C-alpha cells in the first residue's frame, strides 16, 4: 500500500532526469528507509534500482554491517554492491572529513555512466549544514547548504528527503518493522556535526519548535540567491576577462557590486586552476588596487599570486611569477 513517503518519492521521480538509481546505503536508519521506500515504487525499480555500501573499515563491526546490508537488500530483491574504501588518516583534515572524501571517491568509482546516486540526507541534516556553514563564516553559496540535485561523477546526485523530518523516517521504519545499523561514532559529540545534532539543535528546538524547518527554509532561499549570483558572476567574468584567460580588467572588477566581486574573483581563479583566496586576501587585493598608481599591488596566498600590470590583473602560480 502506498505511503506518504513512497508517494512523495514517486512524484519526485517524475521530475528527475533519466538515469538508473543507486542508493548510498550505509545500513543506518535513514538510508534503510530510503532504500525500502524506493523499492516499493515501481518507477524506481524500472530505472534499475540498486544500492552501494561503502565499508570504511574504521570500526570492528564494519564487516558485520556490510553483511546486514546484504541481507536487507536481498530481502528487497535489490542488487547491492559493497565497496571497500581506504581512509587517509594522514590528510590533516580530521577523520570525519577523510572518511567523507573516501566515501565519495568510492561512490565515484562504483557508479555507472549516467547513474544517479541517491542520498538519504533529510531536513535535520540540512539544518545542521546551515549551522556549520554559518559558524564557518560562509556566504550565500555555503548557506544554501545541500542541493537536492546536482551533477556528480558522470551522472547526478539526488537528495529527495531534504524537506522530510527525521521523525517521519523513524515512523516509517517502525511501521514497517525495519532493522538498521547503529554506528557508535554518530554519538561522539567531539565531532562538529554530532555536537550540533545532539547538543545545539535540541536546545534551539526547545525555545523555537520550528527551528529545524526554519533553517532548512532559509537554505532554500539562500540556494536560490546563490544560484542567481553564480549566473551573474559568470556573465560579469566574461565581460572582464581578456584574450588571456589568466588576466582580468582590474578597474572593471573593482566597479562590480559588493555581492559580485568575491564570487567573480573565485570563479576566475577556479577556471584558471588556481587556489581560491580567503576573505582577508580579497580585501587586501581591493586595498592595494585602490592605492596610488605608482604602487605594484601583489597578493600571494597558497601557491597563487595576483599582480597588477598596467590595466590588467594577472594570476599565476607563485613559482611562475616574474618581475615587472
């Protein structure tokens, strides 16, 4: 019998680009509900529904979790592909980030051309992402949080549950008698996302019961704003770039509205294959360019150098920098 969740998924599938579906299946509650619900939707099965489980090998029970996932998928008559991921513990960005990078790398390798990776992130995850980005000083792009649909590998990444509260997923799991894996790392509050999930969002919700929904709603508005700024910055960059891709009309750049200067600069450097600046470096570049014309503005960050030469702003690798 159709449920509100399966009907929601069926409706959203109709608007999804063509492509087979591969559910990122950890075995936890959220992805268990997503895989089970999609398996009840004939349109999902018609797309070649399958699941991918990434075994990070970080927990003593990880092999048991993979076995549970195999049993769960077999019960649904869904093909499961288990991938072993290598987590680089020496990356210097923390175990949480290293595991995430390894997971997405494994998904990239496991996906077929044109396949759509389906993730179970829900409204609570979106609210946590907004708070994390806010605390890191992000702009509209970051505060727009997770996109429901974006390009990924040779296909797409789809998050159909971003407006669904986790309580609705728990109700679905209990109604259908689902069993899932509890990863103990999810309770470790020294990890930033877990701290927000277990300590901060519950406190916010005590005072503002609609806090989670409001944060997710703000992300929707900011995503639309970020997409508009992105389109405008692309058009502005086309107008400012010279015949040499690594040069820019610095006076025209300074004349841009405040909301466009930073994203235009970042887009330009990304397309040049160079590092992106911090907000400090952008402000320092503006300050130096506004100085007297007999000065020689030069801002360096990571392996990138920005230099003014007459009416052009030039970008290059530090090792490639040449004197005027």
